């Protein structure tokens, strides 16, 4: 019996960027949940019946920044792997147990980074 595909929660306020990321992740055979902002993400994270293997979030969200969201996500789901996507990847400071990918990224870069985070 095959193991189920990992589930990734994508949090991105730009609809086009969110759809592109989701499309790529689904092509790579991940299950994807989506949220347009931090509050929507927290509702999904609060549903503990929903399995989530990784949260990939934009650093700049309209209602709270990605770090604030990550802190709240970890309160709900301690140890949840978190991957920040940012056009300013080199200038954001993230905790050592969280990860960053710079925008724009290629499909290969996204695949490799997600696999790296999931395998940690």
C-alpha cells in the first residue's frame, strides 16, 4: 500500500502566485490546502482532523506577517515544518528550525526545497 502524499498548506495573499504554487505542488503530486491570509490559515490549522505536513507561507501577508503566523501555527501544531517564500529571502530573519525559499523560484527549486524540509 502506498503512503499518502504529503499535505502542504499554502498561505499566499496574491491569488495568481498562490494558484501557480498550488499548480506546481499538485504537479509534483502533493496534496494542497490553501489560504489567502493568516486568519484563513489559522482556521485550517485549528482543524486538527486535517493532517498537514508542511505550511508554506508568504512572508508578507495583509493581516499578519509570516513570522507571526508561524508562531501561532506552532502553538496549534508544535513542530509543524514551516517554509517561508519571500522576494526578500536574504533579508528576513527566521528561526533556525524554519526554512526560506526566495521568490521567484523554479519548479525544481520548489520541489527540492519542499523535499528537503519534509525529510528533515
